[in-house]
């Protein structure tokens, strides 16, 4: 019996690891019964049999050139993103909305791509189409909610848009039901576990990316400051966490990100709070940033007009009298705008809580054994890698604004919605007549206008 020869190469492997082992880990690495799939077992056996070829470690010069090229690429695309962002910021709210929309679509694509690899391997062509259908349905519902809420005075008086606005939620639900029925009809024997896992994965991506991006978009409508301030705080915290970590870092913060240190975490918090105070003091000087959107065509140079929210108006606060304070401190007073206290809260959230969105993304990538979610931005990885903290920060800013800052007052849009949806046509006509008489008695409209209204209604 002949002995086996050492170093024999198998002709079908060419000394390389099988392709299924080379790609990133995915849902298809496990069979329906929970064990390893036959394909992965064969690939693993071949990789064990194939001889290992030693690769020469890169020289110091090659390592330097690689880092230099990566630094140049990263810096160039960083400047490009900053230029595009600030250009959109000064050109108007509609351009920021376009950018937010593009970000959520690209991020959703990157996240579901992790599951789309095994769907192609299983020849499940309907999976990818269904994922994009879920995205379109969710965006239709969320964008419709925003448009109806902020532009009632336009949508509810249009003959074409009125039925879509009044039945928007029902239409959105029917669209979702169609997708649900199509999903159930597309289930195939032998792939049930994968298809239901993909269903849950897609809905998780919709919630963590699309739904949270919807609240970021609503922040734009409430005033540019509620979009720009949270985003700037997260970016500032990320930069100073890196700087403080290099300068003072000694103690590891969390195992998911070994390079994160407690010193960098605390140092970034302090610097982010200081930056937030300075930035807010500059932004409240411009009504373009503090006014809600009442003209989508407005730019930084044309500006907006509104009655500022009281949080943007400076006040003088007297030090309360405490028995343990000396008399000189009892007359001490401070003058500042309340928004600076709110900026402290937002900066603290951006520093202490928002980074856990990044830690969550790191854990997700580790579970699939991938370095980045994609390669949408050269030198930076995927869009999701850059936005992992921004989504939760924007969500918090929306909830905080509507809880502690927003003025809950009656608007023309809300009154118009009540009149259109709650009054009969006869009652609506009577409302117009009474409002016309009131305006005439107040001298707002002329007598000729009242006669015209009366004659038109009578006819």
C-alpha cells in the first residue's frame, strides 16, 4: 500500500480556500435543522486538506505606502462629504431632506445585503424584491405622515390630495398587507427558517434605520437647529473621543470596541458640552436655524421669519437665597438663553448614550465577521458605519424637543383639519359666512368682499 505524498495539491482548489468560506458569514451558513450546511462542511474539509502557503509579511515601506494611500483617500472623501453637507445646509431644507433620504436608502441597502447573499445562493429571487417593497411601503407611510402633519393647510385644500391625506393610514396598511400576503405565498419548503429569519431581519432594519431617519427628517421641519445641533454634537464627540483616547487613554471602556477608553469617553463628554454651548450661542442669532419651516424655498441667505420660541430668548436668573450662602452670593445673577441648558442635555446624550449605537453596530458586524457594512464611502466603509450613532441621536432630539421645548398651540392647519374632517358641508359653509362677518366687523376685509361672499354662497 503506497504512502500518501505530502504537499499534493488538489486540482479543483488551486491552493485557495473555497469561495463559500472566503465570503462573509451569513444566514446560509446553517442548514434548516440548525447544523452546518453540506456546502460549508465540504469547503471546510477542502480548506483543511489544502496545503498552507506562507505569505511574506509586508515590508515597512509597503505598510507605510498603504497607510498613506488610505489616509489620502479618507481625507479626500471626508472633505467631499463636508462640502456636500454644508452646501445643502445653506441651500435650504429641501436639500437636507434629500440627503437624509439618500442616507436611509443606502444604509438600508447595506444592512439587508448581509441577508441577500444567502438568498441568491438559495435561488430565492423574491426575497430582494420584497425587501425593497417593504422599504417603499414604510417610506410612503412615514413621508405621508410628515407631509400631512406639517402641511395640512396645503394638502387638505387640494382636491386630489385630500382623499389621499384623509385615508393615508388605511392605504399604507393595505400596502403592507399586500406585502405580507406575497411573503406568505413565496414560502418554499426547505427554506422556511431562512425566509422567516430574513423577514425579521428586514423589519429590524426598517425600524433601526428608516423609522429613526423619519424622526431626523421631522427635526428639519421643526427648525434647522434641531437637525444640525444633534448631528454636530455626535461628530464632535467622535473626534474628541479619538483625540482624548490617544492623549490620555489607559483604561478599556468596552470589549466590543477595544480601542475605546474611559479617559477618551469622559474627555469627549466635557469637550462636546463646551462645543455645544458655543455652537448654540452662534446659531440662535440666525432665524434661519431657529424658525420652523414655513417656506421650503428659503435658503440661509434669504432667511426665515417667525416669532422665536422662548427657549432662544435670553433671560436673567437670580441666585436663590440659601441660608448657607454668604450675602454677596445672594445677589448674584446669570443671563443666558434656556436653549443652552437644553444643549447641555443633548451634548450629554451624544457623549454618554449615542456611542452605544456604534457599539451595537460593532457587535452586529462581529457577529457576521465583517469589518464594514459596505464600501459606499471610499476610505470610510459603508454609510451605516458613519451613521450608526446619528440615528439614535436624531430620535432622541425629536422626543426631547416635543416633550420639553415644543409649544403646544393651535395652528391654522389643525383648525383646518378639524373643520374639514369633523363638519358637514353645510356647517363648513356656515363657518365661512360667520368668519367673513367677523373679519368684516374687525375691519380686516371690506364690505364689498362680504357682499361677494354672501352672493356666492347664496347661489
